[in-house]
C-alpha cells in the first residue's frame, strides 16, 4: 500500500504546485469564459477554472502511467471504469471559488478506494503548505507528523466547521448553522471540504458537517479523520460510504451530541418531517 500512497502524494504535490504557480498570477482564466479578475465577485458555487482541468490532467496522467488498470472518478473528468476493485477518487481543486477569488484555502484531494472503501488518502493545501496523509490502519500525518483528533467532550466547548456542499440553495445550510450555533462555541465556514476535514483529524476543530457532498470532496479527508481516531457517519449515525452525501465528522466524543442537533435538517428524521409540515401550515 505504500506504493499507492506514494502515487497519491506525488499526484497531489504535482497538481498542487501547478495550482499554486497559477494562483500567484494576477488573473485566472475561467473555463469556457473570458479572463476573470480576482476583483470580480458575485460568483456561484459552480465555478470551474482552467486550472481545475489542468490539475485534473496532471493527476490522471500520473495515475494512468503507474496504475493503468485502476478505475478513476474525478470531479472534472467523471468516471473511468476499468472493472478494477481499485478506484481513485479525486478532486483536483477543492475550493474553486476560493481559488478564483484569491482566497488561499484551496486543496487537492486524492484518495484510493478498494472495493468502495478508502485505503489511502492525501489532501494537499499548497498555499498554506500543509499535506495530510492517511493509510488504512497506519494513522494520519500532517506534514509528516502523526496527528490525533481533539479531546473536547462537551458540545458547548466545540468548534465546528461546515460546508453547504452541493445544496442548490443555502436554506438547509443556514438552518444547520443556526441550530448548531445555539449549542457550540463557534461555527465556521472555510470553503474547502477537504481542508475542513483534515482540521478535524489534526484536532484544530471538533467536528465538520456538510450537506449533499460528492465523494471526491471528502473521501481522502474522511479517511484522515478515521485514522486520527475520529468518527465519520451520515446524519442517521450510519458509517459513511461513498454513496452518502450528508455527513458528519467528529472527534468521536461529541458525535452523538452533534448528530442530535443535525436531526433538524435530516430529511429522514421525524423532527425534520414535522418541522417541514409546520412550515407549510404557517405559509398557508
């Protein structure tokens, strides 16, 4: 498995350093559009720059060279099915909106799954010079040093980061933020799910919650959290899988407390269903 981890690290570093060189320029060209000045705002979440596609190609070229028989799933290219039990799950630029707005919180996320289960994962944040690396059964490191989740056991003392993921509106995310803010120390949004995940693994925050998130954004980060001693589940408390989209990562100690708050925005929970029915009645 060390060879796979080396591939993940090499791919993330190559793509990340390419992104960093482009980032330091004054203008970034949007994919399929005119040049975008970093002063231009009002961007949607569905941003793709040429840099996304360049980073994607760098990663794909390396993986296809070293592991030509493996499956690949990336945000930009989609799925390459070679009927292999191994699948590389990749986000070549997590935090695209941050990137084009010249916010330094962006990252490359590279994960290898075997039969649907992550076995090695790397998150590289080039501007802040941090690389999180996890191997199934071998722990998680940040810049080469082993890390562990926090020891916070009280929800009221917790710091939580969150991401709206693929939600089309901010309504459910706003509700989630409000319900959590009532009970915790602070709630923050960084704009990169991959970075937010490894901040849980490194003990900087106590939980990360996200909605409707695609697997390429969080696969590597989820493995980092688990290997650092944390817990990753869906909003029903079931172990996370690649097919689940609403998920919560915690240090394990506050997991049940966070889950209880999340039931208010969990579409399969009784509390959510009753709340939605009440809203419809009040709207009449």
